[in-house]
C-alpha cells in the first residue's frame, strides 16, 4: 500500500522552501535502464533532488559497482523556487552492470583519460585520450579529421543530399536533381569537460549549383574522456516549397583514407539480432586465409593484389550498398566499378544500422540509431579500392522514392466526414523537423566481428543510467504519480490493465508497421473494427500527434516502472512528435499540428500539441540538449497563438467584443503557456517567467468564476446566417491576452453580457491537469490552490454555487458537481487527496471499475494482411487519458481504494459479430 502520495512529497518540498533544515542526501543509487553496454560507453543522465537538499555549486563523486571511483561531470538542469537544485545532469564513462552510487563531494583525480578542447582559427580540436578530432568552424566539412594513434582514419565529415525538383513521375524522364552539402554558420562549445564535451554546429545546406541555401540544420557532437566514439545528434528543418522541393537523399558522409593492399581492406554491415556481413575487398578463393576472414592482416598470394594486364586475379570490389526500403527487408549489393553491374550479395529483415570501411591500419564504423525503424535508409561505400573511400549513412536513401511533403489530398475532407480540421493553406510542412542520431567510432585496425556487432548494438540504443522509480518519486518531481504497487487485489487489477494496454500498443506498433522516417514512434489515433485496421487513411483519425497526452502517458508509465521497453517507447514517441508535428521556424513557430493522415496536414495548429510539458521528462532524465532546444522554442508559442487565434473558426471575434492584442482559452491554452514558462523558470531560475505566470494567475482570480470563466455563446459557424448561439463543447474559456505582460482579460458572453461559468471538455485533458498538478505547489499560493481545487470539485456547478464557494470553500461536498466528462475522475481523486471527503473518492473508484484496459483478440486469415490482434473499445485517446487517470488515481486515493474493485459491466458486443 502506498504510504504517502506525491502531494506529501510536494508538501515536504514546500516546507523546505519555508526554511526547514533538510540534510543533503547521503547517496543516490543509479543503474542501467535495460542491459549494461557491451563496452565502455559515455553516458549522460539526470537525477532529481528534494527541494532544499542540494545547493547550486555542489560537487559530486561516483563509485562503480566495485567501489572504485569513476570520473564524473555534473551540471545543473533545473532549480526549485528556493534556488536549490531540482535536477542535476551527470556524465561518466562506464560499462559494468550496476549499481552505481553518487555521493556529495569532489570526484577524485584517478588518473584516467583527460578530455581536452582547444580552439584555433577555423577549428576546434578535441582530444578524448582515445581519438583526436578536429571540428571545423567554417566551410562545408563539419569534422575535418579524426585520428587514432596519430593516424588519420576519417576526414571531411559533411552533410550531403540531393534535391529533386518535382515529384517522381508516373513514367518518363525524372525531374532534375541537384546535390547539396552542409555550410557552417555558427559553432558553439556548450561543454568542455572534464568528462564530456559538447559542440553544437549550426548551418544550412547549400546547393552546388546556384548557391541556394536551405534546410537549416543543427548538429551536436558529444565526446567523452577515454571513449573513442563520438555521438552525433542531427536535426534538419524543412523550409522548402513542398510542391516543388523533393528531397531525394539526405545523409552524413565521411572520407576514409586507405593505406593497405586491397586484400587487407574490409567492409562490414550490421544485420539483425547480432548478425554481421563482413568481407575483404578482395576476398580469398576456396582456400581463403581465416585471418583475412577475421579482418586480420595477411601477406596476399598468387592471385591477390592488383595484377594489371593479367586475368589470373581475384576480383576487387569497390562499391557496396545496404538499403532498407521497408521495415521488413534489406538488401546488400556490391560492384567492382561504376562501369559494371551491381551484384546481389545477401538480404535480411531488419539491419541494425552499422557500416564499417577501413583497412588493417584503421577505419571508421558509423551507426545510425533506429535505422530500420526510420526507413528508407541506406549505407553507401564507394571507391574503397582507391586511396580514399567514401562512407555515407543515408537517412533518406537516394534509391527510395523522393521525399514527398505534400498533403494527402487536394480537396477538403471535413470534420463530420473524417474528423479533419480543414483550413485552406494550413497543411504546410514548412518548419517541421526531423532528428536523427549517429555514432562514429574510429578504429586503429579492423575490429573483430564481435566488436562490430557490439558497436551496432550500442549505436542502436541510448545507454542511460537512472535512479529508481521510488527514489525519483520521493523527490516530488513530475506531478502526480507513484511507483507500481500491487499490494492489494484492487491495485493489482488496475496495474494489470495498465500493463495490458501498454503491451497491446507495443505489439500493434510492430504488427501494423508503425514505422518510417517521418512517423516512427507515433501511434494511430483510432481503430476501425469493420475494416480491422487502424484509421491510417481517415482524416483526423490517423496519426495521433500527442492528442490527449499520449506522450505523458508513456513517460509516466516509464517513471513509475523503470521498464526499459517503456523508456524506448516514450523516447521514440517524444522524439518523433516533438519534431514532426511541431513548427520550428516560420510564422507558426511553437505551434503543433492536430492529428491527421499527414503529420503536419491538419489545419488546426495549437500550442497544446507542442507544449513543453510533453518533453520535460525526456530532457530531465537524459539531459538531451535537442529536446531542450524544442522546449525553449515553446517560449515563442504565445506569439503564434496571437497570430493564429485557436478559436478563430469555432468562435470568430464579434464586433462588440473588447479588443486585446490576442485571444486564448484559459484551458488548454493558458495551461500550456504556464507550463512552458514554468519549464523555463525551473531551467534558468529566472523569476521573470514566474512573474508571467503570476500575472495570469492574478487575472484569473479577478474573474468571477475563476478557472471556469468564459462564454457559452458566440458566432457559431454551424448555426449559420451570422447568428449568435451556443458554442460547441458547452462553451469556451476564451479571454483576452497580452503577450507583453502575460495578463488575461475578460471577454463577455454576448447573451449574458458578462463572463459566465463554462465547462470546456478539452480544458484539462490536453496536459492541463498535469501542468497544474506541478504548478500549484510550486507557486505556493493558497488563493490559486483554492481556485484549482474548486475547479476539481465543481467542474459542472452552476454560477451561483461557484460564487458561494469562493467564500465557503465547501460547496458540492456530495461530489454531484464533479465533471462527468473524461477529465473528471482524476480531478475527483485530486479533490479527495486535498479534502479527504470520501464522496470524491467514490467517483474516482467507480471510474477505475469501469475501465477495461485492453483485452486483445487474435486476427488472422483473409480478414487481415498479417496475423495481428484487436482490442474492443480501445482508442489512443482513451488509452492515454484512461492510463493517466488510473496512474494518478492510484497515487491520490491512498487507503480510500478498497481491497477489491467492484466487477466491471459486461463488455460491448463485437461489431458485426453473429
């Protein structure tokens, strides 16, 4: 049984802020998320602290499982309101299975490898002790050279691509293509050791002909002391004309110097499940030397080497390709030269994402994370028989059809027909982005087969250390949740349903092939039981795009369980949805696209989709700087909200409405902005962001119905004729907004001529409740806490009850006014946690009894293309919202939850069943 809720932890944190003495933690234990890496690996992670326990400037030490000290670097990620550290980022190099222990105190100098960063004219040199890397600060090449033991093993690392001017034709000549490459505009050293260095390179791609610059990119290079591998996080933003500019190829290319004879040069590709394809450029005959097969140096023989003018010579292979055109198949081909045919070598299902080219004196292994999941991908090795080979990792393979950023239709498919919000000119890809991750491993020889397989595994999975769910929970971060607890039959039953639903989605991702360059990580919104397919082609029922908190559901599920598989799901979903349905430049910067067949296709562009609240766990647990950039971009979203009024179609501005710089809704829009500002406040400690939040809070508390203030009537387009009448969704919490100050202003209902109480169904189910669960205790304002508690208790109360409650604070004690819609049960559980009134607990418990989770039924035969399953009543909206509600109710109800839940009602009959 849970002994204390998150709210006890939050109360402890607030007590610390008031001056109570709290001792610094003696130690924090961390362990690997999943299996330990197969080799010494640079790793970065975040650790939270109880408010008041760790002060800015605190030093730390790290001990491995053998008790020996390890190198450690630490930096602040976030602060509590009292200025103490909320999260600390850490970095080390480790391999052994944990646990590892962090303690307060300076890390000892143990004589291990030292990281150096030196700058010069046009370059930055980084030495890790295992490799020497020169990073350029201008020009095309991002990495000028990589050396191992003084020998250059790779150079001229640059971004490359092909622009195709028009879509692929049905037949006939292909449109013109033009190559482009990276051009550096800015380089920033973000960290310079002693354990980890981070260099951010920003620029654009420039066409070789004409000089056009486009596709802005950012690329971070991560170096760790003693680790030869370089981790690369690459982001590009699409800023082309989607009707004309089709990307035919996009990748990262290195030149690899080759010094040895062709029979001592080798190429390798990672296969599936630890498999490896590896050959010498001039492989031996039937009596091949086993040393050559193993990548070791041989002396050649009568048929080896270049024997110009003689036909008695073993073939020398020059060019190699591995292509992954689908998530379920890859091919390997090779050829002797550009004048000869490609020869099929082998094939498999899912390549691990590694390529190597080099000789027995050195080479380069290049890994791509989520390689097959992000198809169409490829590796390309050219001219390996010459003095220098070219190794390219293609994020978008030139052998695939051109990248088509257009919308899926040229005509409208409206809300009633397909649940799609159609708005002319808004299905725009301009400003969306994609982030990919590489690992570069320079070598001083040809690695063994087992070493290459291990590099493939390492490059495909983020190595991460983490504190336990119980330790994270005890610090009071991330709002309302609690570690998995099966202490009673009731709790075990809910946990089983939560697990079943997560397992169903994990399997559906694979069964239904929810993969692809622009879509991997996301889920489909809803399911068609007649067609036995998810609605991949049906307007607003297709890709989910964070609707109703899907990202928060997965992150919270991971937090409370510590399960590696859930971390991978949450990481992939957050990485995808933070980039592909969010605008990173242009007029819609900071807004996101509602669910659609095409990730950016829906006409509705709102801040609720792109809000920082979705990405905070990713950032604080992993220290991922790219997701930090995305969160900071959200500080611009209020300006885009002013430009693109979220209610511009559903509730056009009336001539008599008071005019303000902008117009937003209290929920979800102000909750979104408050979450964005809260995130920046905690990341920087800058109280200006708190002041913006407080300006909104003061404005809300001046309104007659607090958080339920709004309008019920307006110019509803569905009524027609320019008539004023009831708005959709039982009204709207529309208010005026000033982006300069953060202040909110009342807009009167056109019928009542004053603000009226509103229940807007989307208010708290788009991340609003999760923001408020954190923000209210952080602010520590009793008046705002009372307003939020009133919203939870009296979500459907009439105006006179709300007004009376502002004085009494006790109205609706029988829970009759708790919101009946999707967001109500969690608010009832919150009301119970605050009041201990069992009436509110009964509302939440009844909801827990009704939820069925997922009970998949197998599907096979001619009804489906491949064997799979379906689960009646399951949609992604419900899975995310119900999942979050169950997790939050378990944390909030405590002993009010009975030993066993009442039995659920019978399941609905299967549609179409006889």
